């Protein structure tokens, strides 16, 4: 073994020993996944939110970005521009049953969820596209839009989340929370 190989090995071991908690042995952050086709890691891990309404399970799959000392709304996520509502791949809603999301009738199927944040009010967009990267939005594929109800969060939430609250047999509230913002809409089965 050459002196160069020994020094390179020692440097790698020192780097791994000094790496921050959360780094795996291969040097990648724990919970990171690879971006399709690019081979680059994605720092926003995949998450799933589920709820059972009328005996059927609804699923939302998304990737959850972190604040990381950034200004989120009006900064990283610009106002008055369609947002993928998460990170990386498009956020996906899978419903085996027809729903009302607010006043919008959503037939059973698979959809993409986008949002349109603004300073005054947010809109939730249900789009008929499937399987695309989150930034590939086609407005002509919108099933519809509904207004979201805003509430402030006193303590900033570091990691963006999508969840279901106030769950009953035929209804729930869908919540999108990040930074100091909590946007929600009621979901019901017809």
C-alpha cells in the first residue's frame, strides 16, 4: 500500500469520525434519498399522511423540507406562485373514494396537490397529473382549487408536515404546516 493510499484512508476515517450526527457511513445524511436520474441526494425525506374515512384509507405522499434558518413563505416559497407543497417529487393524493375537499368534488383516483400561497389567502390545487417532479405543473390539468383557512403557529415548525386532524367517521381536516403557518381545509365523503 502506498503512502498516498494510507493518507487518503486516514483522511476519510477522520472525516467520518468528525461528521455530524445523522451522517451514514457512506457519507450521506440519514433519511436522504436519491433524486431520480441525477444521482444526487435529496435532503427532504419522504413522508406519508393517512386517514380512514367511511372505511377507506386516503394517502398523501410528500417530501418534507426543513427551514434551515431560511425565510420560508415570501422567501424560499414565493407568494403568488404555485408551490409543489413539499419538496422533490410532486405531492400525491390517493383516494379510493370520492371526496369533497372544501367545496371541490374529487372523484376516486390519484392526484397531485399543489398550493398557491399569498399574503392574504392560500389556495389548494388538486391537479390530475401523476408521477411528475414537483415543479412540473400544468394548470390545464387542474381538477379545481379551494381556499384554505389560515392559522398562525406560535413556535416555528422546522419541518414541513401534512397531517389529518379532527378525524370523524366521514370527515377530517387536512393541515399543511411549516414555519409559523398552518393552512387547513375540511375533507368529507359524500
